[in-house]
């Protein structure tokens, strides 16, 4: 990890600053039983405020199975339009967009404590570190864990927390978390982050083609600079053929999330 961080810190364009943070203190404090529900380290996002230095106010978390294909500044711009106002603890995209109350893990497989119509997906989540501290999220988590059947670790607990404290949660638009089954209308809102859950960047040829092309684009970025990239974003630079094949893997119907989280708290009528 140190060698990877060193390479990224020396990246030519754009400049990056990489800091490694050990999660060992959380394992020592809470134990593997808490930290590794569902998967190893899965509870780290909900306890990250205990690790990060005081000057860190907000964090946008994405996983190793995700690829950024456009400017992350858009995440904050969209979040502010959807209610990210300094009072929220986190903002996440829905598990899926349509049909309301009928799609996604929490409607079809998972426990019945989804937030809103379809539940929230933990990938691509914007956190307020300051509010996690001021709201004592660690204490709530340790209190809540024995009271709920947890299948997906932090994602389940995020949905539970949003159900208990809807005024502290906010939405992100689905284009920050585009998955095969997210139902996101990327014709209306092009992707910012692609999420290859279930190993689809390895197992789906059209998703693997995206990953391979992104690797090639970043080699071009490193060797010649950002102005040599075709298009205005990585998504544009993938080319019509790769984008078209990728889009063909996205399950329909497509939709977008409402801009106001209150819309998810009202009963939905077909």
C-alpha cells in the first residue's frame, strides 16, 4: 500500500495527495465481530470519524469495485440541490430507482427495514465527518447492532439510521452509483461513478471493456496530460462503441431519484 500511495502522490496530472489511514484501532476497540459483519472492514465507513483528523469535514466514499468517469465536483453540486445543507450525517443513492416499492434488494430479498421506497445503497456515500461526531454515530451503532438482523453490514445500518432519523439523511442522484440493476436513466444524467458489484468488471465482457479502456486512458493521462484525453470526461473518452455496449447491460425500466428526500417518506401510488 505504501508503494501504491507513493506512486499516486507522484502522479503527473492531476496532482494527488494520498494518505493511508489504518483501521487497526477500530478492530482493537470493537473487535472483528462488529467490524466485519457481511465482509471484512464493512463497518469502517460508519466509524471513520474516529480515525480521521479534525480538519476533515466531509468524505465521499467509493469502493474498489467502482470507477470514476466524470468530475467528482458534480457529486457535491447535486447533493446540495438534493438537500445536503450542513445538517445531514450522510447522503446516498437509492438501491434502484423504478419501479417504486418493487425493485431492489430490500423489496425482494433483504430485511424489511429499507429507507424510503427502495432502500439506500452504501456505495458512493457522502459523509459529514463533523456531524457523525456531533451525533455520536458510534454510540448509536453499537446500541443498534444487537437489535437488528444485519445482512449487508454498513448498508443495512444506514437504512435503519435513516428510518430512525430521516432529517439527518439526504439523497444522491443515481448517476453516482450506476450498477446493472440500479435502473438509472443515464441518458438524462450521464454517469459519474460506475459500480461493478458482483464482480461485473471481471465477469461481464462489456464492463470489462470499460475497465480496460479506463486503464488505457489513465496511462495516456499520465504520459501526455489531461488535455490529450478525447472528450470532456472519461465517460466521453470511452467512445461510442464501448459506451453503447455498456448501456445494453443496464436493466430497465430506467428512472431518476426525486430531488427531495421527503418524496421517499410519502406512500407511493402507482
